[in-house]
C-alpha cells in the first residue's frame, strides 16, 4: 500500500500514501460513466543501497554462469549427437568411394534399426550383387575362352596332321573337321543369341500360337534322334487356348529342352513331355530319367556356361548355353522356367507361358 494513493474527484487524498507525487501513474475511477476519483501508483524506487546493488550483481553473475553452463552442455550434447548420427553416413561415404574404385568386398557394419541402418543394409546388398556380377563376368570370359580354344585346338591339330601327311585327307578326316567347325559355329551362334537377348534386340514376332501343335511337331522331329540313343519319348498333351508367342523361338525353346534331356539321360531311358493348363497359363513339363542333378546345382542350371560337371569335358555335354537361351526366350514371352527334381529320377523342367489376351481357360 506504500505505492498506492486514492483521491477523490477533486484530487484530495482519501486513502493510501499521501506523499505520492503527482508524476505517479494515474487510473481514473468511473461510476455511471462519471469520474468519482483517481487511483495513483508510485513508480518503483531505484536500487541505491550497496547491499541491494551487490545482490543484483551476484544474481546477474549467477545467471550468466548458469546460461554459459547450459550453452556449453547443449553444444556438447549436440556434438555427440551429430557424431552419432553422422558415423554411419561417414562409413557409407567411405564404403561408397571404395566401391566406386572397384573394391566390391566392402561392407558396412551397423546395428542400427532406423533409416540409416536400412540404407546400410541396402548398400551391402548392392555390393554383394556387384561382387557376384564381377565374378560371373570373370568366369564368363574364362569359360568363353575355354570353349572357343578347344575346337580351335582340335582343328589346328587335325589340319596340321593333314599338312604333314601324318593323316590322309579321307572322308572321315574331313567329316571330323566339319563336325568341329559346326560345333564352333553353334557355340558362336549361341553366344550371339545371348548377346542379342541382353541388348533386347532378339527378334520376336508375337502372334496367337497353338502350343500343343507346336510341341507335337517338335516331338515328331526329335523322335528318331531319341530312339537312336536308346531313349523313349512319351507325351500327354492337352488341347489348350492359344498363347501369345513367336513360333520360331518357341520351337527353339522346345528343341533346346529336348536336346538337353537327350544329352544328359542315360540309355535306356525315358523322356516325358506333358502340356496342361495351370492357373490361367500353359504349363509345359519336360522330365527325364536318371541321372539326376544335385540340389545345389538346380538354381544355377540357367546360368551361362554352367554345367553340373566341373571339368567341362565335351563328352559330358555342350557348352552350357542351351538353358540360358531357354530362359531368355521364356522371359521375352512373359513366362517362367524352373528346374526341379523329377520323380522319374532325373531333371524336371517346368515352363509356364501366359495365354493370349482373350483366350478362354
């Protein structure tokens, strides 16, 4: 109350500190919109005493110290948080630079489960994929060199024997040279077909195709060659709606699958061909009798130049490109191709192709 003074309408003190000067803050009091008095509030007195000044300085200094401590703590916490957040980013940046330099063995180790952890896992998958592709490319080059060198070495040896007179130019010798040339030509053609498939330039003329008729024609052509090596062909072909495909490429697909079964089936043996509908698709199954394929080799059968036996001896089969070409043809038709164990004791190849648009199932 020492700072308040109530006066009447004439300015005479009514209550409060009567020493309050006229420069105090004034608040008019109204009753029925008529002034009835004034309430005055004196200004706060300045700190003049030495004790008060010392207390004020102490409070100011303490406030500055506390503010500085809070600021330093915040800076330290922000620095630690930034290092924790940026550590995986720096690791990713370093690993990316190494990956760009050709070190595909780089991996980022992190136990985080946030977005940066997911990014590190994606990086590791990318590095693993690139490493597999590099290894496949290296194997691809070495295998191609091996496959091309073998027939060339045979041709060179036989021609040199003819030139030196060691071997007479008999029809049998010429037939042997022709067979090696044909084998080399087939290998080059297969490589060319795969390169076209990779470039998306493999020629396809899509039209509605009666797959059962196409399979029946291919089997008729393969019947004699299978019988010559002691293999029996049996079929179970259902009449299906048309599929959208290229007749020439689908014939190549069937011929390659039958040739693969014929090459790797022991005589006497059997090759079973089945054509039926499966979930709005045409399913072609070609399976044979023993020998079978190891379970670990099934996922790799469609890799280029891959063969189950590791020596790559020509007596055990071709160059390992036939099934790769089959996969390229099936992919171009929007279908799938899989390899499984056969109940007959050998290999079971399952091809599924979609029916043509508008074909009833």
